C-alpha cells in the first residue's frame, strides 16, 4: 500500500445531501488505497448510517477512530457496542481501536485509538462557562457534577493509553514506521486555538490527551530507529510539530462547509 487519504472532523450530519455526494465524489477521485478518518464522523445515528454508506460506496478500506461528537446522544459503552456490531457486519470499515496492528506494507504499520481530552496538562476549571458541549450531550458526562469532570476525563485518557500500549509495543518491535491515528492531540504543542496559539489552561484540559502523549514519549524515545507519525484532529486547526526526532504530530484542519479537503499521504 502506497497511497492513503486522510480526513478528520468531517461532521457529516451537518452536510446537505448535495455536499455529501460531492464529498464522496472527491474521495473517489483521489483514488486512495485506503481512507483514514481521525474522528468526529457525525453525531447520533448519522455515524452508523455514514459508515455503512462508506462501506457500500467505496472499494477501498476505511480505517477510523471515533471522536467526541461520535458519542453524542448515547453512552460510551452503548456506542462502542453498536460500532463493534457494525464493523463485524461490513468488510470495508475497520475500527482501529479494536484492529490491533494493521500492516500497510512491509515496513509501515497502522494503529489507532480515540484518546480523550484528559485534563492532565491543566485541571478543569472549577467554575465558568468554558465547558464543552460533550458534558451536556453525552449521557455519561451529563450525569456528572462539575467537581467530577476532571477525575472522570482523567480516567478516560488513562484508559485510552492502557488500551493503546499492546499495539504500540507490537508495532515498534516489528516495523520501521508507524502511522498512529487518534482524535485528540497527545501533546500541548499540537493543540492550537482559532488564533493559532497553543491552547490556554481553560481550553487545554479538553483538547489534549497527555496520557497518550506520555506513552508515546516513553516508547518512541526507547526505540529511536522507529519513526512515528501521529494523525489527529479535534482542534480544527492545522498544525505540524516535531516532538522527537522520530515522533511527528500532524493535526488536520477542518472548517464546517468545506469538508472535501482530504490529505494524501504517500508511503515510501
């Protein structure tokens, strides 16, 4: 496999039918060997409908992780069960969180996990209005009290890192290059606000997953001959940061109304 298309934060629930058709035509015209989606496919039932439609519309495989919006109007475990059932029924859609290590070619592996803004770079503010819609729309979060927000999302980040570790270790031990797909940037340096500045302490708890970042630093610094590229989204602000000599992070931009800008990645 040499030619990959990557997109993120496509929010298909916000597209009118004509734009959705044009977006699919754009992806088809790119003629990739696979498509990577780094989260925020849609909201509610549109997530499942769109993944099924992508399965039917394209001959190339689609590898995805979920974003925070993909859990809206449901519970975490409920959504995961439904996604698990969906991918088991269709051959072209693959949930990276449960795929393990995917060989793209002899030297390059693909792995992925959602991640979550885990409040580890800065604590969640105890008061104020700067709280994401997640806490009102995802049922598990909507049931929390304000003082519970920080500890809950901290556990979500830690759980993501724990789930990622086995696939990450397998990949670094068997491949020269790794593409890691996640939704939330794992490093503060890669989390920009709309002004292009690194997110401040009010916003950063929800826009970085430090637990995953710490795991990547640990493993990649111990394996300098292995190169990793992290592909993520969530902030909607394009960014590219070299964290280590062998660890690069790319954040995909997104703008409601101009979704058809998939990035082509050519593997050596």
